[in-house]
DNA sequence: TTATATCACGAACGTGCGTTCTAAGTCAAG
DNA sequence: CTTGACTTAGAACGCACGTTCGTGATATAA
C-alpha cells in the first residue's frame, strides 16, 4: 500500500493521537483532536480519521466516544508472561506443568519481551537451585525458560532425567544410532554416553537463560 | 495500605476494566461497566469507581467520557530499552559508551521488563564473543547487561581490564588491603590476586546475563 | 466550460455519558 | 430499638461527542 499519501494534517492528527494515548491512557475525542491540530470543524477531523482508517493506520469503533486506536505497535503486544512453575534441582525430575493443570493463580510469573523469546503457549520457567549445572554455564538462582518435551532435535540444550543416576542435568543431546550422547556446554568436559535410551527422559528444551546479579 | 477491602463487585469491575482495555484499546464507559457487571444504575458504578480511585487502583479524569485508567502495570510502563553498544571480547577493553556520546540511532537495542532489571539511565548491553568467560558461567553469544564503573562493592561481578595480561574478564572483585582478589564465578577455579591496583581497570558491573538458545 | 475527486468549514441533530439527587435496604455499634 | 456508615437503585439534568448535511474552495481531466 501507499503510505506516502498522508497530508500534513493527517500526520499531525496521527502524531497527536499517539501522544495523547501515551499521556492519558485513553484516546482523544474528535474535538480534542481538532483543537490540538487547529481544526475548527469536527467534520473535518472525522473526514481525516476516515481517511486514516482506510489507510489502515487506525481502527475506529463507530458511534463510540473515543472509539479509536492505533493499529501500529500496541505497546503491550511486545510483552508476555511465562509462569514460574517451580525450582529445578539436580536430584529431582523437572516439574513440568501438566497441560490440563492450568496455572491460574499466576502471581508467580515472569514478564518478558519478544526480543528475548518468541512466545509460545506452553513455555514455562524454572529457577535453578544449587550449583550442579555450572558445566552448562548455569548457576544457582538462574532462571531457565523451557519448552516441554516434543520436537527435540540433535544439538538442542535439554533438561534430562537420568533414571539410573537419579538426577536432572542440562546437556546438549545427540542421538547416535542406538546410544545417546549428552554433551556438556563447557567444552572442557567430557560427554556422557547412554547406551539404553530408556534410561533418559527428556523433560524439555531450554529456550533461554536469565541471570540477575 | 489495605488492599483487602475490595467487595466482589469492585473486583469484578476492576477485572472487567482490564479486559476491556486489553480488548478494545480504550477504557469502558460507566454504563458498559454496569452492563458487564450486572449493575443497573450508573450511580452505583460511579460510586464504586470512586471507591477504587480512593484505594489508588485506578485514576479518573472527571467529566471526561471513558476518563479512567488502571494505575497498576500500565503495559509500556513495565518496559524499557537498553542500547546494545557492541561486543565484549577477551582481548579488548570493554567498549563503555561515553556519557556525552548518546546513542540515538538505537536500532540496536534490547527491550526488557522491569522484572529482570531495575531500570537506570546508564545501563548498556554487550554481546559476548568467544568462550573465554565460561568460568564466569557466560558463553559465546550471551548478552550481559552492565552498569558503568562507579560504586563497585566487594563481591560484585564486574568486567575488568587487566593491563599486564591485556585481556578483559568477568570476575567477582574483592579489595583486600593493598591487593585485589578476582574470584571466578565457578567455585572450582582458583582466584587471581593482583598486587598492584593500577593494573586493573574496572569497566562496569554486570547487572544481568541473558542467553537465547 | 463541465465533471469528478479531494479537502475544508459550520451548524444542527440525536444520543452517549458523567454527574447529581432522592430513596431505600443492609449491617454492626450504641 | 435507633443511629450512622456502607451499598444499591432509579431518574433526571446537561454537557460531550459522533454523525450528517449543506456549502464552498481547489485541482485535475475530459
């Protein structure tokens, strides 16, 4: 579409709407727009708003006072919440949230921006307890963002529960024929080889790690 | 303040306002609130809104249609940007942004929420290049949020430039009498002792670490 | 010239919407 | 019981606000 066709007036209106919403938390009325942009007639404002709507730059709800909003970047669009479901300890399996058990009382949640993580429905967060994962460059108190089980590819950093050792670790996983190789993130450390795939339970893929100091 | 004094109706109103704004981009009218919360009289809604305002939960602009907004987390309020000023390499000093050199063309910036970092004016971000800081639990590609120089306290995780070695590392710093102890985050590694304080240049304090996988 | 489209002005209409007033029901303290 | 604070209800007032209509100015094409 041609986005160049904006007259000076329409640009002024658009700019004013943005500033007004930012400042007041609600959109301006036609008359407020008119006063700010030195337009004496409400019908002129209305005319230009219709123009802007046809251009796709704003939405309007007719017959509704202040019934307009900018289509462009609504601020909250760039933010989302991830439930913080618990702690991850080396000696216990990861507490993966069951899908039917919805966390409603989500006072415990982390707010993130899309810069960090592309949002998906089933993401969840865990706080690491203990220094057992230093070899994965993850320390005590760090928060890991995870995505449950499915579609784990070779090379992904995953949380696995090792049945025989009875412990959880974070490692890169590689399926090699019959056996599984678990590669520590620290290149100085040797990999673990698991001959029997039934001995490992992949609990999720690590999507991101956050550390506050 | 007492936040417990909300009646069921007031909570319903508050919840509806939030949902309405989320959905429509502008606040509801008194009558819309009334219809949604099964309140037949506008004055009752008005009464409860005044209650909520006195409680500090909403703001109202009188004589203005839809003139109300939630005081709690206004979405954009909880977000801020940090300039991504460059890369941090072990073999070079940290590129601390000079205060008079304002980064205006900040296409390179990271959006964060206040959950992660308490916002301050002079924060900046660097992307780590290379595996030279694994002992600080920081890997290649990680992003460190930093705050320049001043008020570095014992135990802070800082970026230091070691003059004699000509390298940058991230370590916890401790001033011990005349000498300086640099303690790796990995507890298995031995500390570095610097006898001559002029040999180290503290370039900033690490506030947070982010890793995308 | 006429025709069509774009843009601006002012006024009037009808309703949306915040405000205010009167009245009444509930409940705990006296 | 009465009193008073709190909450709900209904109605009326009056301005706020989106809409529509008539008018006119300007510009480009036939």
